[in-house]
């Protein structure tokens, strides 16, 4: 098999993993930060549906550049492709929900680019601490050389360091209200 064929197959597997990872993560991210949501808790009425879209820049029939979104099953996904992760939420209950938090891990097969909502917080340490990217730092070994492993440096966090995104709703989600939370990443 050619190297390009192997990369394409790997990319398809990555997108499958990403889609499965987002789907499997739906229950946990949609839950408040309490150990469990009780069935009679209004927060249990906020439902989350997640999807992944592939963003492509193309030429239309008039020669104009347009941005189109595709599902991963409609196009071949390759390293370097931009993915849009969408978490759609809806309060299916009859009362407002306050204090709602959505946590979304960023899969290791992608590199975080940005988050659409300016009120979202991110983590660069596996979801232990959250903040704005500009306020976070990463501590790491200065060199891969075994002799220098004891040299530790702290540097400003970069988008490639992002491991999780957290949206904490400052306002109540009204009964019947819905919306979307988005972030983008690039396939490694």
C-alpha cells in the first residue's frame, strides 16, 4: 500500500475515532460537574447532540471562493483538514436550568484551533484547571535528551496544548431554549 493510501486510511480511522469519541463523550460533557445528575434534576433535561463537520474551501461555478461544511462520511478526511465540532443543546424540560456546564475533551488526533464562544474556558492539563489560553502556561522538559530531562521550563500555552474545553452557562437555559457550542481543530 502506498504511503498516501495509508495516510488516507489513517485519516478515516481518526475521523471515526473522533466521531465516536465525541458521541461517547456526550453524556459526561453534558452533565454538571456533580458526580451524577438525578432524574428529577432540571439539568437532566438539557440534551446534547454532538457532530463533527469537515470544512473545505472550494470554488463555486462562478469561480468564487466558498467555504462548505461536509460530514466525514461525505468526503475523504486527511491530515491538515479543518474540523468543526458542534455540540447542540436543548432544554427539553418545563423549567429553566441554571449552573449548566459542558466539558468537551479535545481528541489527541487533532490540534485545537479556536472556540467560537468567547466565554469558553480551556484546559492544557487534562481538564484539571481551566482558563483563557493567554492566561495558561505549560511546564515541560527543556529537551528530549535524557541528560537534560531534569531541566524544566515553563512557557505560554499554545493552541496545540489544549486538552479540554469548558462552557459554563452564566445565564439560565430557558425551557425549550436551544443553541450550539463550537470549536475547531485540525487533523494531525
